[in-house]
């Protein structure tokens, strides 16, 4: 990256939380296809069927965690953008305005799960119903968005911890 391009990336404005949420929703829709394919690849050849025993369920969850993580890490380290981030003109950059390196991207992926962990822990401990589980996940997720509202660079905790930020990339000029 040239000094001029690096400086212009560093000077980009922080992405608004609403845009980040929109990108997260779009990302979730895109990842449904990935989850389906990984599930299909594991379930059909291995002749697994639902309900899965604990060992098989754990292996499926690990496979999904790794494949989804690989998608994010590869996208973030190459261009700083996943498909959803490109669609919303957002980009993940490090403190120098560049796409994060592999170690930082892996840490960002793993640490981003903190948005869901409180709700999952509450659900596991209290054996909540499906509705209560969804409520616990939503409330814990919403509470963990607060740091982005308080930080002038709109960083979530995993961005603070890994030295990354999400910026808005300028779009093409309309005629």
C-alpha cells in the first residue's frame, strides 16, 4: 500500500453502529449458505442424522466455527472486507489503516464471540426456553454494543482488544 493510500485509509471515518449492524445481518444471511454446505458435507457422507449425539454435535460445531472463522480471517487479511462489508462499504483496518494481519484477524474473530457468550452462558446455566434464550441473546448482544456508542472511533470491545476498527469506505462518485 502506498503512503498516500495508507494515509487515506487511516483518515476514513469510523463506521456508524447502524451500518455495522446492517452488515452483521447481511453477513448472517450469507453465512447460512456456508452453514448449510458444511452441514451437508458432514451429515450426508458420514450418515449422521438428527438429533445428533453429543460427540457428533460437538464436531459439527467445531467444523462450523473453523470454517466461518477461516472465511472472516481470509477476507479481513486480504482486503479488510467480507462480502457484507463490501456491500455496505465498510472495512476492517488495524491501527496503521491496513487490513489486519493473520494473528490479529484470528484474535478478532475469536474475541468477537464475546457478543454472544453472556446470553449463551445464561441459557446454559438456567436451561431457558427457546423464547427466553432468544431474549437473553438479544439483551446481552445489545448491552455489549454500548462501548461502540461511547467510543469516539465507534469500536466494539473486540476492536479495542485487537487494535482494529471498522471504517466507512467512500463510494463511487455518481454522475
